C-alpha cells in the first residue's frame, strides 16, 4: 500500500516533482562536471610537472641561486695561436667542446648527499651533476696585415684586430655554437632521472661503468642527431661510446637530459670537482614528504629544497588559469547551486505539505502515526531526489563526453635561465667574451580530459539522496505537526 500511495501522490504532483528533480539534476550535473574537470586539471598539472621535474622523486635539493657573475656557469672557448687547422688560403678551421655547470645556481659539495641520507624519513637519495656541452665550430679567414696609418696590428692566433668590434669581423667567417644537455648520474642508483625512463635500445649505465667513457642518449636526441648504440658522441672534447638509448616512460613528458654519463666522469671532464648540482630524494612514505623537506632545509640552510607542490607554483599559462578556475569558481559554484537546489526542494516539499493539510489530517484521524506520515513525505522526497540524481548523472556524463571529444588544449610554461659566453668583438669572434643569459619560457600544450571515476558517480547519487532526505525531513516535520482538528477545519 505504501508504494501504491507513493506512486499515486508523485503522479498527482508532477509539476512539483519535475521542478525539484530538475533543480537537483542541474546541481548534480555541475558537481560531476566540475569534479571531472578538476581531476583532468590535476592530471594535466602532473604532466606539466613531469616536464619540469624530470623525474618521479619526491624532493629535489639544489644549490642556491647565485649572484650575477658568481659560480662556474657559462661557456668560454680559449684558442691558442696553434689552434685549429689552416688551409692554403689562410682560412683556419676551429672546433672545440666544453662542459659547463648550470648558470645562475651554485653547485653542492658531494657530501651533501650523505647529509640528506642521514635525515630521518629519507628512503633513498642520489646525486647528479647537470652540465651543458657546447661545441664551437667554424672557419675564420686570415687576418689582414698591419697598417701603420690606421694603427691596427696583426690579430694573434686568428684573433680580430683591436679596432674591429662589429659586423662580421675582418672577413666574415662562418661558425656556430651547438649545445646539448649532459647529466652525470650515479650508475647504481634506483631513484632519480633513470627511474622514469625505459630502454629503447642497448642498456642503462651500471656499476661497472664507474670511470668509463660511456653514455646513454635520449631517444629524441639520438634520432635528431642520427645516433645509435655503438656510435660515439663527443662530450667535453672526449669521445664516449653510446651503450643505450632511453625514452621517457610517460608519453607526455621528456627525459631529464639529452645525454647521461657516469657522475665521476662528468665531474672530471667539466673540471668542477667533487660536486653535484642536484640531489634527488625519495621519502619513506608520501605522508612524510613535508616533514622530510623541513628536516633537509634545517640540515642544509643554504640549499633549495623543492617538492612537486613548490614546482607547481612555477607552472603558468592557461593550465594555471584552469586550475584556479576549477579550484575557486567551479567548486564554489557547484556548492552554491547544490545548496540552492536542496533549499528549493525543501521549500516545495513544505509548500506541498501545507496544501495537503486536509489529506494528512484525515490520515492521522484514521490512525496513521506521525512516523508513518513522516515516512510518506520523506519517501516522496527521496524518490524525487533519485530522479534528479539520475537525470543529473546523465546530463553530467554527456557534458564529460563532450569535453573528452573536444579535448580542449591548455598550455603550461615554466621559467628557466639559460646562458652562454658571447664571442668577443661583437662580431662573433671567440676568445672569452661576456656571458649572455636570458630567462626563457618552456611551453607545453596539454590536451585536457575529464575522467569520471566510480567515486564521483556514487557521490553524485548520494548527494541526490541526501538532498531528498533533507527536504523530506523538513516536510515530514511539518506534516507531523498537523492534527485531525486542522483537517476538519480545512474541510469546513
């Protein structure tokens, strides 16, 4: 009888049922879309952070930012009088490679790794030395002879005349500077840059490679430079055998470097000494990351300790805007709409109870208890909530499907400082000119998706049921207060 009466009452009040269900449906659909978009933005942010972070570790420890002119960063090429080879017409061909540490940031003593490993909560850590290999190559024409009337002299060692500081030098010349990233790594480490790569060809560096002139190359760089396992690559003026080709384990992120070599070899070739540029840290558990970060910062006050959340602040572009929009506007909008929908359901339910005074008073007069009356009203409201939840689920899933079909593209960018030594003379002549540095933005386009999880669907249905229960509770409380006498007065 209960369900028959329930069905008859809902069918007789279609307008109220449609309005209440529609309000809850809109709210539920908005909740689903906002939560799905939030999950999509989090995934996109993780993708962007992979390209910034480079590895899947929990924390990174780096040297502090250095003052302009401080540190060992920057490339310089020193050519003596006998450098290069000169042909019959006096043109000198030059080629030189040099390794330099990261500009704008100081290095860390290798003992930093031991300090990090001694911190409670650190599961593992490894050091790496980030370098840039720059190769100068080109041809320089013969310098003109001295002219007493102008006061110029011969350029020693193929250098430019002292009075020439612009244009193409004394004869134009043809040269350029090519560079690629090099990362010196501990060959036996299970964390750090090599934890997020897969081997495409050959092998990774192992413990037997300590002190060996071997290298592992990123697959993208290997393809662009036509390199394969067994070939050699010149790093810092030394030929190194390529023993492996690696690719990122994530299809949306690059590896941490172009070339990987043993850490001790990187320190020797760069002349930097027993130092590292980065220590990659893995915490014992995700819950200890913030505690470990604080402990490392206390132990190494001059170093910079970063987590993914810190790096997230460096990501800008439309990804940052989308994240802010979802976090603030989207979340609050869905909450407000949900509150309005529940309030609307409560008002319509109470209004319906008021119009049914004679009905409820009569039911109580023939023996219905207050509990049964409350159950009747609550049941009607819960059914209306379920109808709204199902409609909202359908609308929300349609919205999610549209987003996944369209795949809107958002961009992310992170700032980085790069630099190289400017050739002397302003006209492109080598010999230890000033350093040119610039802050560049690394941009990445990411296709935004809106994944839907079972938990979101369950939460949406639960919210609809809760909304119906709240409306039914208020309406039932109002109905329970009615008395048979009121019904008789309403009849009169």
